[in-house]
């Protein structure tokens, strides 16, 4: 409690005869409301043994913390040397946010009666510091960001050691009490380990916000609560999982022999994946053999490489985190069966080549198979027939012989010297449903001109070897100017032309061939074909399609028997359909001109006074040179296209 006083002057000007008194005290305070109850008393005191007064109307005003709490007129009886309290009361004062508060207090006195020796005016004032009210403890954390599974420490500075505290956390929308801090300390603290199970509550993110609350308790009364936030993170090691990678060969043949085989195997991948701590898998990508495949199940294209081929699987989850797994498969090298250096020659009984009269067969071949560790089932088969026959006769066959090259003496097969024979060499392995055949034609003992069986080769003076796109001359090719030596058949050597006994070397036989083609089809030539194949692919040069939708007409002046017409180079004309009119009759009936329509409909008539510009002059018995316009309203469109068959026109431009 504090008492404040001030002098009250009297009418004679003296100031020490009376005093104004103000007592102020803090009666109580509320922790929960952060307020205090302040009690006050106001009165007057006579300071001498002979100053007194009775029944005067005196005004007393009291101000607490800036607020007038009393303003009233009182008529106290004040005896000499006595103290009289004229009024009292209480008021509620709010404290600052931190619980502290100091208040200002004042009082004033005024008496309108200015009689001799009577009090007139006075005042007093001062300040009073109230009790600091304990407030809720503000929490702090040692880690503003931490992983699940890590510990966090919540602490603070308490306003009173008598306070206890409760600790709460709010996560995933739920508030849970996680601890209690007993009273007896002004530095409360609490340690809490973040559950790893929280990670399941954020399946689509790598972090979330947790709110920690510290509630301050005074006795059994809650003083208040304050909070602090922390970022909770999913542990870096929580990533999607890649389990078993199952690989199978969709080619049953490869699966049967237990090998992945180049150009034959198509691999089916089945990849087991899963999210972690609530996440889901959003994508699976596998890079294998320079290709990228999506999904946990996929089938590759036929594998074109061989050896150890690696793959890398990348899995992404709903948090955007990835995991990878690598592995490899071994692919066995494989090539389809090969058949090269194939020939069939007539020979004598000693198997010396005899194209002029031999009836024995001397065959040559080179065969190669991929063994696949001797698990590839292979077959090489030779048969023959007279050209045109419907059935074949077996010569020999070899099974599972992976390399084979020889001159094979086939016996007395070509019993007729005037018959053409066909020798069929066939190869087949486990991946083939039938043989792949190569047929060699053996011609009669001699032929001036011999065509290959496939129609793509030609031989003069001997049998044709059926080598596609080859012209073979078994002898010298002579012109008036040049003699082509047989050395030109060896395309790996320098080519030789002989002119007047002098050899001229040509290092490029193709240039000679191309020059012949160019001479046959110079620039400006027209090539007509049923096939839409650019002639440049086999004749050389640059060609373009032209004349689409048109016929070709020879340059010059033509006559159809009655009419002549001239045609200049590169000109075009003509229509597919032509709109025009036909008149079948025309006459004068004495009153009207008339013209008969070609469809037999009624005539279109015009009276004699009609003069139509741009008509034709007509002479009649009534007048001369009347003009008439033939005007049909049903115009006819008539096709002018002749019967046709469509081919391709090509023109050489370079």
C-alpha cells in the first residue's frame, strides 16, 4: 500500500493547515486474466489543533491509471487534528503482456466556500508498481529442421518455479500430449524422438510441419500456451525399392536351348517394385541395349547385339525420390546359316571339268552355321532335277555339321548333254521353318547364249553361273575400234582395253558400264514402265516423273484426214470434260427462226424483229442478215477422255 498527500490551501493563503490524502494498494491479481484489483481511499486531514469545519460541500476527484474512478461532492465533519476518509473503492487494472505494470494515481480537492480559514483547493499524485503476474512460458527448439527418428529438445524460461508444464505436438491434423514438466525449475525442457511412422503421413512429400505447444500450469490453473514449429523430414535413405528382376525369353526356341540368342531373342522383363513409408511408385524406366523401356513389365525388340549386355532400372516414387538397380544378360552371338562359293560344273568320270561333253557333276560349296554350344540343330541338303521337272532327287545331306567346305563329287548326274539341270543347295537351322535354297543351273554342254535361271544374268559362249546382275563373256569382246580382253571379268584387277594392238588401262569398269547406259538413255530420254521405280536406280542419271494424267503426242503437224494441227515441243492442251452445245437443225418458218436441240426438246424460237449481237448472218425470203443467238439453259458437259491404261512416264534430266 502507498499513501500520497498534498497541501490544501486556506482562504488566508496558508498551505499547511489541511492535507489531501490518497491511499492506493494492490488488493489481488489474476494470473489467467493478467489483471490486478487496486483499492483506493481518499480523505482530508486537519494539521492543527484549532482548524476545523463542518458541512461544507467539498468535491473529491480520484484518478487511477489514467481513469477517473471517483468524482463526487462530500460534506465531511473535520475536527481539529482529525483525519476523515470520505470515499473508497476498487478498480481492475490490466497488466502488460509480460505481466508487469506500474500505475499513476492522483486526487484533487475543491471547496467553493471561501470563508475565513476554510480549505479551498489541493491535490496529490504518485505512482505504484504492481506485482508482475507470471505468464505462459515461451518454448524454443534446438533443431528447427530434423529427420524422422531424430530427437528434438523443447525448452523455455518459466516466469515462476512454481509453474509446471505440459508438452503437446500437432502432426497430421492431430494434437497429442507427449510429456509433462514438473514444477520446481525456471528452465523447463523436454526431449522427444520423432517417430519414423510419421513418414507414412507424407507419402507425396519429403517434409512436413510439426507444431510443438508448451502449456504453463499454475497449481491447477492454466496460465496459457505458446507454440513453436519444426520441419520434419523423411530420412534420405527412405527411397523406393526394386525387388526381383525376372527375365524370360519370349522366343520358345531360345528358351528351349537355354540361351539368349542374337537377333532371335526377345526378352520379357518383370520388375518387382514398391514404395517406402507410404509412398507409391509413379514411374519405372529401364535402359537396355541402347533402348529405354517404360513400365514394370515390358518386352524388348529382337536383340541385335551379343555379349554381356547391361541394363539399369530407375524407379521414381510419389515423393520424387529414385532408386536404381543394374544387372546384365549374356547374349550368344548368332548368324543365319551361310552358303557361299557355290558352283556346279560338268566333269568327266575323273572329275576333271569338261563343259563340252561332261556328264558327271562336280559341286563346290562352303557352309557355315552357328553352333550355339552344339545346341543348334542344322541341316545342309543338296538335290537336283532336270530343268522343268516337278520333283527333285536327293544328292546328299549333312546334319549338325557346323562348318563344311569341299569339292563334292556327285556322280553321273548330267546324263543328257542337251538338258539343262538345276542343283539346289539348301541350309536350315533350328530357327528356320524351311530350307533356304540357292539354285545353280547347269546348261547343256555348250550354248551360244545362256540366261541364268533367275533371269538376272546372261552368259555368252558357255553356261551361266546364275550370278545376279552379271554379264559374262567367255571369250573376247571385239568392236571395230576396241578389243575387250577377258581380264575385265576380274573386277579386282586393272581393266584393259586393247586399241590397235595397244593396251589402255581402265581402273573403273563401272565407268565404262555407266557410259554405255548414258549412251542408251541420254538426257531427255523418256522411259515408260508399269512399275513406279525411278530408272536412275538401275540406269543412272537423274530422272523425274512427268506427264501425269496426260498422253504423249509427237512433235510436228498432224492430219486426221480432214483437219491439220501443229504440236510444238513441251506444249500442253486438252480437257477431260468439255462444256458446249450441239445444234441438229436450223430454219425459218415464215414467222420465226428456229434451232433444233440435240436432245430432241422443243425448238427455241425467236421472232423476226429480234436482233441479237454476235450471231450468225442468215438470209431469208423476207429480209437479209437477221441475227440469231442460240441459247440453251441446259448446258451439257461431255467427256473427251479416250479409253486408256495407266503407266509411269519418266524423263531423264541429268
